[in-house]
């Protein structure tokens, strides 16, 4: 807490029987001026600075800069933000705990006390990313999938159970419970945090960072938080502030109401498209306007969840009566609700009707103008009206049917895509369960109700169940080639679907419960039925998946599916009935009833009144009972054996968890920064390269470097599991970096896959093999890329893998926020082209030798550096780049070799 308090803001707030200490924003205004006009999200940051003012990391000038923001509505001031807590999911959480365990080992080797390595802020890790849809369309699907999950992940789970007992301030929510963001929204978050320090009660805004980009979902509850890489989250756990520039805040005004038949998903896809087109990367978005009064909290959370898709750091909703009602519904204690209301009103954080803060920029949406929508087939910001889906698919199909060599120019702005399919008829007959069916281009082969984004919202979940009921009553059924699944974000969802009498109808359509986790949305869709899989492969079919998730990047959902559509849960059900993305559901029938009469989507779509009647069945007791023992776990979790001790007993034979090499030289002096000399280019990429492209994700191919390594360790391909599940083993992950099947290295002339050329010998090989050869030759490496490099999920392995491959710098036209930070955090230099230049405009083809001058211990944020590229013919080209180390804190981290190295060296010293 504050050791300075130069503005004398400390005061007390009486709530019931408890007197809370807090730093008053109205008191601060007496010296700072009219700060009430600040966006609420910036008021939360201001309170954080008041609370942690120490004259060193937070100064009086930092606090004044928050008030001065009102003048220019933007700032170049760097501030240090200290979140109240950290949230993790298991894919990103396991490597974070691996790093903590490795740091304990390093401290012990240096003669220190390993117990010094502990989270200083509360950390909750929710195991939600490991369940896969192996079994579906059957009553035992959930039980069988959980059993397979435990079997596959025994080593990881034993490691996490060790961490739960070894580290203070660290809790684990076991598998089969829910998705981290939904558990956060429904249980963990408090809107206003409270703790006891030296016998005194303190109150302050609930804030957090999370190791998943959709941490922003909780912004809907008035909680300021966003996704960071695991690297940055670990530093926050260990007491390091999150360094950031005071952001621009874009105000998004909502007015009106959704029309009959519109869903929260339609609204969020519209908002996502509008904000992505406006350009809000690195900015806060704050929602305001009188339309919020009638916007349910679940709808707010759905919009906030999608902040990474519209590119913002967060999508924030202030606290109001809707917030309190949700806290009551989800079973929060009365004293928490009283504290939230009293504190928010005392601090000016409460949303008042008609209040319009000052913003850097504004947008407006009349919600009555929203229309039924999907997003796809490749990006979440590409909204398509329901009736426009066939044409959007045809455009993709035309692209896929065009030879790849002629498409390089067209695909220049896309991260992958473009492999030409053969001379296929686009139609094939397959035998499924003894019956003949025709599958063609556009067939929907996956229909998944999944992801925290929509399964947290009772209105769209009830709508899905009601549509299923009406469809069954009209005699419709799921198409046999559709793999259908239901993976809610919490157990409460199945409780209210059961109470509404809708579970049986979803089951009849094949939407049986398959697990409580992210499943299809993160690529854990499991295998397609063999006849369908074979038909796609042998006939080069371009097929579709429809899911209620938030990401649909290429290669993410399933390796055989090239068109992925984000949709509301009821539309997921509708497409399972139709089985065809070339069908215009706005006009054409879903199918025929028993009397051979056409049944249209409008015939089975539930009314708003029917949905509201079903939603009214959701009760607070459901939440209280489900979260009463949320950290206990079932018999499977309880049976996982684990070791004890302050340091982890590493198993050299484990293929899931290994001691990483990052801290091997931590006891040696820091080496001074030097220019990069005689570097080779590992790969040249276009625009919109996502962390899905960079970081190992999805299934592991037997022929890949990672697959070959696992087979050498005695692991058979059927036991490979996913890359995400093996994030605790650097040997697997570094082999899978840049190995995405859809990534396109321009050095390979448009070919897909993680391959490159080892330039000195001209040999074609995997990116991993080339990197290892360059390392053996002592050659530093550089990656060249286009715009929005590193967009997508906050995957720390996108930076860790880059580091371990020997890449010293990435030169791109622009970077996505989290990945840029992660590169710095792993000691990789992010550099940005200037003057509208690019690898293409400079005619860099990847065969050059690059040298980067100006890198030294005096390096400054935003410094210009000179790059010299020598072509194979001896010609030289020089160009300037901007050093995207953005803050002074990041300079310190980079000089130390990375953020964790910086923290660990401080602890050892």
C-alpha cells in the first residue's frame, strides 16, 4: 500500500459492521481538479496509483498525469499498475508454474531459500483447456471424455497438485468444473476487493491480469482486467508491476434495445466489427449510454469477452444496479454486494443515467439496428449477415480452388491459407452407420456449443434448448455427418437447462454434454468420424465448422476444416439441422417435417417471451451449490498422486514437464547488449500472423519434429495429446514453434507449413531443424513479418519458442500488444519498419544477411536503429526501424535477458 499518500486521500467507509480504509478519489479531486469526467476505467487506474504511491515506482507526477489526461485525452506517460490478483488457465498456467519451480531450483542452486519464490498476489488456476471431444452424441460422452482427460494429463495434473501444496497464494480449480472466465465471472470476481492488512480492513477495486486474452470477460462486471502472457503474469505474481502507458479510452455508446429474435451474439459480432474497423489496438474501450440500463450482465460479459477480437486491451462496463442484480443471482454474500454498492458510489465509479465521461474517441450503436449474424470464415471480426453466409463461403471456396502459386499476391494480407485443392467434384457419397449420405463442399461437419463467450449467457443457452425442442417437435434431426457437442462454461448451465426441461431435446439432436471446458473453441474438437474424415481428405473437400466461440482462425478448430463460423448457440443448433453452410437459413428451409413440408428457421426460432420465461428459472441456489466445493474436485482429481517438497522432483523421463533452460546462467554476470551481426532470416511472413500460427497449438503430427521427438521418447502417436497439454516441456514446444499447418513462409513461394530454407546450403527443411543448424553454426536469426504480428491469444510460448530457436529480433510492420510485450519479456527484440516500408517494399526475400546497429546498454524506448541487409549478389540496402521496447521498465527487463531473469536476479541478490 501507499507509503507516500501525498494527496492525503486516505479515509474510511462504513459498510454494515465493517469500517474499510480506502483512498478517496473525491479527496484526490480537491488537488487534482475535475477528475469526475475521467472514464471510469481510468478512475480505477488512478485509485491504483494513489494506493501504491511510493515516490519510486509510482510518483506524484504519475498521479497528476492521470488528471492531465483530460486535456489531450491521451498520454505518453508510463505508469506502473498492480493488479489485485492473477487468473490462469491450465495451458498457460502449467508453463508458468514450471517457471516458478525452475526459479526455486535456481535460488536453491545459488544458496538461497527456495521458499522466497511464491506468488505475492492471489492466483487462481482453472483447469479448463485439456478436455477433448473424443466422445460425442452419446449419454456417456462426459464421463468418457473426463476419464480420457485424466489419463492423458496425469503428469501435468500431478505437477499442478504439487504446486497447489508447495506455493502460497495459489489455488487450483480442478478439471470438469468450468471455464476460467466463466468461473471468474460467476464466483471468483468481487467487483470491489477487500482484504485485511495489519488488522485493518481495506477496500479497493477488483482488478486482475490473466494468462488468457479473454480475461476481459470480467470487465462486464465492472472489474478491470485483461490478458497478458504467462511471462508477464508470473512477474505480476512475484510483485512486479505491469508497466503500461496511460491508454486512450474509446467510448462506445449503446442506445435502444435488441429487436425480437436478436441475440447477444448478434450484438457482440456487430460491436466487434465496428471496433476492429475503427482501430482500437492498445486502447481501452468503455461502454456507456442509457442502453446499458436494459442490457443484462451476461450480455455485457459477452461483449467484454470479445475485446481481443476487436483488438482492445479491455471492454469495460461500469458498476450499476444491473451489476448488483447479477451478484445476487450468482449467490455472492450480502456483505460483498453492500460493499460493491457503497464503495462504487463513494468513489464515483457508479454508472449514473445520462453521465457521459470524456473519451479519446466515441462510437455509437442503436441496438435496434442489429441483425442476425455470424463471423467467418477465418476471423472473428469478419461479421456476415445470416443470409450472406453462402456467398462468403463461395468466396473462400473460389480462393481454395485457385492454384496457390497464383494466389500469393491476394493472400499477402492473410496469415495462412491458400493451398489449392485438387480437381475435386466437391461431392462424395459416404457410409455413416450403415446409411449412404452425400457430403459436399460447404458441409457443416462440426457444430459445437462451446466457449465461455456464449455459454455464460442464459438467454442464448435457453434459446438453443428451445430451438432444439421445437425442431424435435417438427420432426427434424441433426444431419449424420455433423459432429455435435455441448461444452458449457460451468455446471450451472446444465442445471438450468435440466430445470427448463430442455436437456432431453438437446440430447436427441446429439448435443450431449461432452465436458466443462473450452473444447472446440481452442482446437480440442477431437477426431471427426472416420468416414467423414476420409471423405474430406480423399476428395479435398472444403468443409465448415459452426461454433459458439470467440476465435475461428485457420487451422484452429480442426485441421481438416478450412471454414469456421462463429454463431450464437441457437444458430449452432440450426446449422447442425441444416448440415450445409451453402444453405441460406434466412430464406431456405432447414429440412422437411414428417409430412414432407419445409421447416424454416423462423418456424423453430423461440420468441423473446419464451426465452425470458426460461431464463427466469435460473436461481441463485444453483450457483451456491455448484461453487460450494469448487476447489475439491471429483474422485478422478483426488486420485492423482503427487510429490511434496519445496522444490519439484523433476522426472527426466517425463514428456509433459521438464526443467526449462532459461535460468542456467542466472548466477553469471549479465552480458552487455551488443549489435546483432551477420544474422540470417529464419522466415518471412505476411500480415495477420497470429499466435496460433507461431505458438504450438492443436494436434501434433507424427511426421513433425515434435512428433518425431515424442516417438523417440517412446510415445505412440495416439498418445501424443495436444501441443497445449505439453506446454510444460520445452523440447516439444520449441519443435512446434512456427509449425502450424496453415502458416506460409514467403521464402517457400506460397507453400503452407512450418518449413524454410537453410540459406547457406539451400536445403529445404523444417523451421526447427534450420534453427538448430543455424545455432550449431553460431548464426543469430531474425524473423521478418507484416502488420498485426502476434495477434490472437496471449500465448507465452509464441515468445518462448521464438527465443529457444535462436531468434534475436522480429522486424514487423506492427505488433499486437500482448505478443510484443512477451517478446521483450523473453529477451527477443521487437523492431518495427518505418516510413511505410516492409520486407516486400525493400525487396527482402529472406536470403539476405542482416546486421542491426545501435543496440547497446544505452538502448531507449522507441529508439531508431539502422539495419543493413546484404543480398546474395553483394548489394546492400539500409533502412531504419523503431525499437518497440516501449517503456523504461521493459529496457531493464530486456537488458537482464527477460522479465523473469530480472525478477530472479533481484531475489538472488
